[in-house]
C-alpha cells in the first residue's frame, strides 16, 4: 500500500532525523548528508527568493551626488515609473539652491536629478530623475519600488538596506545589507529643527554614512522606510555599530502629495503641551487660538486617543504628532474632568476633530514652488483619474432648465471610444437636511452652478493656468489624498481631492476667501453607466452643517431630444 | 476516524501557519527577552555611561548586571518592561567575573531560568536584547538584534590602559554588543533561553578591536551560587607580586631555564641556557630553541612565556612547542620535583 | 477512544507532520514554516563551517618590527606608532603541497617566524613568499603534502543577497570563529573585491568567505580609502567588509609564487574622473569617443610613451575603457613592471602606445623636485 509505505518511510526518516539531532559533534558526515538534503534545499529556496527580491529592488535604488566629482553623496529610491524618488532632505541639502544633482542607477549610468519637493522637518525630499532616451517612444519608464505599510512591521522581522555607504558604488550598483527590525516607534532627538526622527524604525542592518536617503525594504521588496540616521560610538567614529534609523513610509505617504506638488511641506502642531499625571496624559498647556482650542479642547482634558492611537506618555504623543503634516485633520478623543461641584461624576468623553497648524522651522527656509512643474502634476493627476475611472474628457458642457448635460467619449479597456450623453434630470431624489432653496422637482441654481464647477476638470480638460495649484495633501476618510485647487476671480476656491494610490475622487470642497472649506461634496459609490463610471450618489454638506444627497436618476445613451442652451465652459 | 481527523487537523494547522509570513521569525524569543531585560540608570562619570542593562533572574526582583560606576550611584534605578521605575540596591559583587546582583522591590516578575549555553554551536542564532544607547524610554521595548554564535574563547582584553580582570570563558557573539548601555544585556538562543550576559565593553588584546562577547550563563549561575571563579585560582610556585605578575626571573629559575631577553618592545622567547637536571632539561629544551607556544596558547615575547609559566597550577604540565632551526618540536615539561 | 486508538492517532499525527515537513520544500514554492526555517538555517551554518574548517589554518607570527604610520605633512611629518595585536591570524590552503593564502595585514610586521597549524593538529614552519599590495594578499609556503584544499565557488555564480560566512582564528580559540552575513555587492574596489556585511576584522583577515555549502568565495582582507597597509581596518565589524574572490586569486597567486611582491602599476596620468550624464546638458552628455580624458601627465610611462593631456584613452590591452571605472578595473589587474598597450584618440586619430607600468615609488622618484633650477 503506497500510503502505508509512505508513512513507513517517513517514520524511518523521522527516526534518523531525531538521531541526528541527538548526536553531539564528532564525525557527522553521514548524518550531515542526511540532513543536508531537504534542509539545505529549504535554506537555498529561501535564499534564492531573497536574492531575486533584492535584485529587483536594486534596480530602483539611486546613488545621489551633488556634483559630477562624486566625492560625496547619499542614496535614494525611485517610487514611480516616471522617475520620482525619495531621499533625505539632508542629502538634497547639498543642492537645495540649484535643485540640480545627479543620480546613478544600477544600469551603470548617471542621470540628471532635479529636486522637487522638500520636508525639512521630517528629513525627506522628493526628486525626479530625467534623461531617459528621448528617442524611445512613450514616456520614461524607470524601474521603481512599491511602497509598503510600516504599521504592519514587527520587531525581529528581516529587513534589507540598499544604498551607497562610503560611496563604494563605483558602478552605481547598490550595497546590500541585511538585518532585523530592532525597535519601532523610536524617537531620535534632532539637531536644530532638522533630523528629528519621530516614530522611526530602528534596524540592526548596517547603515553607514552614504546610506542616507536610501530605502529600507521588507523581504517582499516593498519600501517601508527611508534610512537617515545611525547611533555612533565615540570610540569608533562614524561607523556602524548596529543601530540605524529610518523614517517610516507611512509618515512619508502623508507628505507625498505636497512633495510631488513641489512644495516645502511643514509639519503640524495642535498647540498644546501634554503632561503625565499619574497614569493619565493631561493637556498641561493650550495656546490661544490653537487648533486644539478651536476644536473645543480645554486645559486639564485627559487625552485618550489621537488619530486613532491610544496614548499613555508624552513621548508617544510627541512621536505621533511629529509624523503629521500641517493642516492635517486629527481626531482627538479626550475625557473632560467633571466640574468641581459634580462630585462622583466620571468625566464625559469628547470627540473632536482639529486641523493642525504649521509648525514653523527654527531656521526658515525659502523654497518657491515651480509653478510649471506644479501644473504639470495637475495634468498628470487628471490623466491618472481618467485612466483609472474610464473617463475621458468631453468637449461639451451645457446646462439649463434644471438639467445638466454633458457629452464625451468614454474609453473602456478595449480602448474603443464611444460617445455618451449623461443627462441628469429632475426630479432629483433629495433626502435629508433642510437645505434652503431646494425645491422638490427642481435643482436650485446655486447647486447646479456648484456641480458644474466641480465637474470642470473631470469632464473637460481645463487650461491649467492662473489660479490653479496643487496643494499639500490631506486625509479623507482615512485615505491620503492629493489636493488640486482652483481660485476664481471672485474669491471662490474649489478643491478636488484624489486618492494617493487610486486617483479616485474623494471629495470636492468650495470656500470663499479665507474661510475653511465650507461646502463639501462627497461622491458615493461609483456606478457604471454604459461605458461611463461616475458616482451615482453625492452628498453635499453646507456651512450650517445641513446635508443634501443627490442621486443620479437617469443615464441616457442618446443625445437629448431638445437642444440645450449652450453655455461657455467656466 | 478521530485519528484521521486529528491528523488532518494538524496538517491543516501547519498549512495555515505556512501562509503566515508577516510574523518575524524571532518574535517570540524577542518578546520573552524584552520582558526580562531591564533598563538601568544611575550617575555616570566622565566617559563612563550613566545607563546600562540588567537581566531579571528571580521573580522577586533579583537582577544581574555588570560591575560599573552605575552601581556606585546613590540613585541607582531600574525601569521594567512596563515602565515601572524602581529603586535598586546592590546585594552582591563578583570582582573576578565583573558581575553584580541588584535587588528591587517587586513580586511575580518574569525572569530567566538559569540554563545552559553548551548546546550552542558556532552558527546558531542568538538574540541580543539590551538598553543600547538608551534609545528606549519608559515602557518602550529594549533594542533587539539578531546574530549567530561566533565561537568560544578565553577573554584576554583591556579597558583603557588596564588589563580587564575577567579572563575566563566567554561566548563570542556575531552581533555588536560592545556599545554604550549594552553591558548587562541578554543573549538568548532562538528558543528564547538565556545563554549569556553581555559584559563590559573591552578591547581584545589579540585583535586590538572591540570584542563582542558575553559571559556564558553557566558563569552567571555560578556567580548566583556564589562560587569563586577558577580564573583567580592561581596556584604556582611564584608568588604574585604586588603588581600581580611574577618578578622577572624567578619563574624561569624555578623551571630551570633562562631566556635570552634583549629588551625593547619585541622580545621573542629564545632560550639562552638550560640548567642541568631541571624540569626544562628533562623536557628536552635546548639553548637556541625559540618557545612558540605553551599549552596551545601562542607566546610572542619573553614576558608572555614568564606569565604563562606563572599561571600554571601546581602539578600542571606544560606542553611546549619550540622552533628549532626550521622545525617545530613539541616538548612535555613536567614539574616532577616541583618548582623550587 | 481506547488507548490503542489514541496511540495510533498520535503516531499517525506525528508521522503525517514529519511527512509534510519533509515533503514541503521539495514539493512546491510554498515557504517553510519560519520556526523550522530558522532551525534549518542554523544546521546549515554549522555544517558549512565544519565543511570549510579543515582548509582554514591558524597562523602565528613572531618577531619583526612594529609598523609605524606616517602622519602629518612636510615638517610636521611624524611617525605614529600602530600597535598591532598579538593574537593568531588566519589563512586558507591554496594547494595540497603547502601554498597558503592570507592577508598582507597579518604580515605587516615582517615577522621573523611564521608557524602554520591545521585543524588536524599538524604544525609547520611557514615562509612568506610575496605580498600583493593592491589586493592586500600574502602568500605563505609550508613544506607539506596532501593538505586539504577547499572547494571554491566560481565567482560568476555570486549574487548579492546570498548568505556569506567568514571564519578566522583571531580570537585565539582552537576552532575558527564564524560571522554570518550576505554578499553586499560584486566588483567593488576597482573590481578587486566582493563586498559583504559579515563582520570582517582582524579576527578573520586572511580567512575564508564562504557560502552555505562550505564553498569558498574568497579570502577576507581589509580594504578602504587610502593606499597604506592598514587602510580599511577602521571599518572592522561595521558591516562593510571585503574578500578577494577566487577568480582574482587564481590569477594573482601564480604570479606571487614567483617570489616578488606585486605592486600597483601606474601610468603617471591624472584623468577626468567624471562620468558622462545620460540625457544631461551639452558638456555632460557622452561624447563621440568612448574613453577617459587625460587631464595631466607627470613624468612616467605615459609621458615616455608620448601621451599628452587631452588624449582620450579608449582601450587597455584591447579592453574598452569608456568610463574611468573601466580604466581602473583594467589597471587593477596589472602590476608595476607589466607591459601594456594603450589605445588613445587624439585630434580625430586613433593611436597606440606600448608602455611599461611603474610603481608609485618609481613615479615619485621621477617627480621634479620643489627647488627650481638655478
């Protein structure tokens, strides 16, 4: 019986295995060979997998130099096919004025490198490599590395560092070192306002001068951090002794939209100081007009959770805050102590959302946005949105008599262009809220105007010029988003927010002058309309907090029967 | 039926963990280590650090660490894995092993059972956990690193200008443990058992480099049992002088040989003459021989030979390897009549 | 369930687990359970060390001068002592008849006496045959027969990320101490070295870097910025370590056997070390001629061969040198006293020159003195 024989063989092998494990030293060649078969194979298989992952990862690693003499330099990693990559601000600091440097890739070639956006507080910078052969058809296609999730890391997990320590990479192939995660959520004090590493990843992988700015990889080949600091022993000088630190990729993701927009990104502050009182974390000081105060927090409140993370110590609080950008929405949960006469009452829990205000750099840095590049990013983002959402620009937008019609070409996977018309006609299904002016069966002009405004870049490719700008990123429903803003001549500002990795439209806001985002449109589930994918439901929240939901009732595949009054594109 | 189910269940369990790739392979051992390693704080002096590590060896608050200026501090304190800060007092010191035991007022602490390290072979995984560079504060977990056992050796080291007192067996670790704060930290095997306690950072006299080592857990256990270390049991003919080493020629006279000592920095141990009927003569030592090693230990200078002879215990033989012309010759020197 | 059935159940469970475990890796691409993989890795590391150990020798050196290192410039140039350690060092058996490869670091003192001990207890007196300045090697000879030679890993098979172990006797034990790391990069140091993050230090200089099957990759040596004998030692245990791989040993050991030290071969030129920039500006892009431009010529072989500043070196002995790195790699394989053919470009013409390489001392001797002629 085959099965029985299999079991018998297992038994014999298991016994021999056990015997081998009991044997102590001495002549073990026979047993070595017995173990060596499947044992060696298992170790070789794991080794081969690691080699393959690191070989692919190495193609995304950049050796960065401030000049062609290449006597000093750091490292970086490409994160997109069009050549954008991450490094440390202190690596780019060598050429922050000219914004021009050089990047060497493992193909042995040196490329021109342009500094795009900087985050000095977090010691991060975004660059772009150029110089791919123009003769080739199509856009540049650099090898790049995917981003991982630094919140999923575990101490003791294997990680790899790739970079250019001591500028040993004469041919720009990166140095590979292997180690484990030694600690998470570590804090390293800064020097001035630079190089403060909060919530950083501590690793035992060898990190030496020159590794700065380079990637920390997990063994799936995903970037989980950017290496930038190490602890050095005085007696040995600046040479690795087993402690390196990397900025976590989840922190960097929040700054990516602003970096890509070519901006100087600031970190944020709530405007409070926290103190440990017994087992509780208390707001010990609160600045007037600070985000905390405006959100309704008070002196003496006990901090329970910030941004979803329960906190127990001031260190944890500082660690977390330091990873957040200015203007970031932060949910703060506190327990308000009961009033002095409310004996026996436990405090009540208060949930507040605050928007962080910018934390100024101690030594201010002047960094002007390159508007041409910024506008190119808006165009790039709208392309991404189109491609991911099967939409294509149309060339006609008309509205009238309470109806919005736009026509265009929907492009599906088969790349066949088919015309469509979407007429959104009353009656709209109006639910909720008590929005003034909404008449059953009608669409108030103001809402129609807003909707026409928010559709602009989604339906027709606008001329991206004066008034347009890509801003710092934001967070909507837990997702990091790009923010594209358009300022109209009457002071109105419209902002579109697209998901960082998906380019899905998450939110559109309207505001007037300096006020914060006042009217918020949130798209709901995306529905398919023939070849068109478009949110079927929209939720509009106004200044007073009233909500209005709209649902598209009809999709028409033929041109509207009556000619609509044509309106100029806004 | 139940048997088949049991078998299938086990197979299924295995299959599901096969897909679990997120967990670090050393996670369990590291967690065990982080709970049983404490952060130590006190006053530092000059270049000496004001912080270090210790390992919990008993549930009621016994902690082992290395001897350092920290222990002199009146404000010696221990921070446990959960952030509790406790005052500590020194209850025992072992100058030979450079270990100390301190006590905190606590109960039901997780602790390391005394174990063994002799099952380890070079190449076996080691986990190192300590308060390195005091990166971790409060209840933040101590630093963890992974390496292998490099080998075993007898420590011969110095610290600043002085010879390091401990000259016994050590585990050599292939992970950097010669860093501020690491002394008193734990070395564990892959199963999470304590196999060594990291010693004070010293420079090996053999390689002139900072050496990554730990005292084997057997030495720690012996310390806890208050056993004296054999390293200090120097029983030999020559009385140690006040400086601790045999005076220049006494030990040579005792064995019946005279070294040709030209002075200077490098003085190879050529034999100048041999006394008739002495232990050296009976061993077959000739004038002109160059003593290269004794009992397996290489001897580069006259001073090395004298020190090695002085370290021999009563009745111990010396196996000498000498270079005679172009050959190496092995000689057995036995102190039959005993050194005079 | 009765006792028998229980026992049967347990037995079947145990055997089926063993069966699954043993079949696992061979069957498919599923990764082994991590706890098992750790154990397997340990076993493999142990076995690899055991396999290579017979070919690793312990070298003791006695006598010789303490090396000194000159520091400072001009009038302030002083000799600073360097205290080399007293412990044993390491070598790798090259041939059954007694050639041992080690690192020149272990022989800086020019020791009077060298003894070599094998793992099987045999001891020999050794003679230093010659040293290789650029590759930091030393060749030692003992009179022996039937020494165990290692299995070498062919250098083209090396891959970054693969396990790399180093072993040496520097810490004084009877067994070599081991360090485990990975191959960090290939062709470093002008192509001379494999880079590893295993801890390389005086504990294992001269010892083998090997893979998990005990096949030797190369010999561990210190390397670093600077040309003197102890360059790179300051990087010990830093995760930056080097070994000279087999393909270079195979070429250099036979030359060392001739008994003369191998010194770097120089031409007496200063080159434009900047790489061309892909898609860069006008003056940055790769030029029409793929070569390295001579910026300055000092008295030496190049000058004697008629080369001038502005000439573009395109080939050394037929090997193309489009980048400064290619030039350095070609020169790293050649030594003072070697004759080479250099092909270069001048004013649209291709020319060749036969040149004999000089050593650094020879070039210094040719340099004009600082005093102007009266």
